């Protein structure tokens, strides 16, 4: 069986990072929290390096076992804080849709962040969410509008 913690530790060691990894079970998979003095380099600009690290970890795990758990990689609580801020932003946007009855578009987001927004609002009886293409980028924005 694929071991998420060991896979990530090997990647980090190969890249020359001194780090320890804590593994936490989540409902939707596994959270690997990396502790390092070099957090900024591992997180990258707007979390891009962290996203890439998470992608690589999941790809390697999936190659070892197609039923490997989905892994979320975090460094020093960065993703947890970013996720909380994103959930708050999604709820505020939903409130605007409810109040004014107009569509609200969030800024372009990566797939991971879009999923957070969709999950946050999936049970909202008044608001529906849709990912929409953004010209000139590989990201998509989320459009919130009144539920029909």
C-alpha cells in the first residue's frame, strides 16, 4: 500500500529540503503538514510550488496504487489559513447574490481552490456555482448566481 508520508519525505529530501512531515487523516483523504525553516520556498508564489508538490505526491501515490487516498500537502498551516479565507470569501459572495439577486464572479482560481468554493456552497438553497473559462489563462473563475 502506498504511504503518503514516505512519498512526500522522499520528494523533499531529493529536492534538498530539511523537513519533517506530520500525517493527519481527513474525511476526504490525508493531510500532510510539512514543518521546515524554508517554508517560503516550498509554498512558492501564491502557493504554486505547494500545489505542484501536492500534484506530484498524488501522482506518485496513484501510480503505486489506484485506490490511494487523496493527499493535501500543507506547509506551516498555509493552506489551512488560505482555505479559511477562501471559505469566508465564498460565503460573502453568496450573501451578495442573495441580497442583490445579481451574479457575482470570483477571481480566477486553481482547481483545488475552485473545489473548496463549490463544496462550501453546494448545499446553499439560494445560490448555485459554475466554473467559467478565463481567456488567456489556464485557471477558471467561479460564477455565483441565484439558484433557479
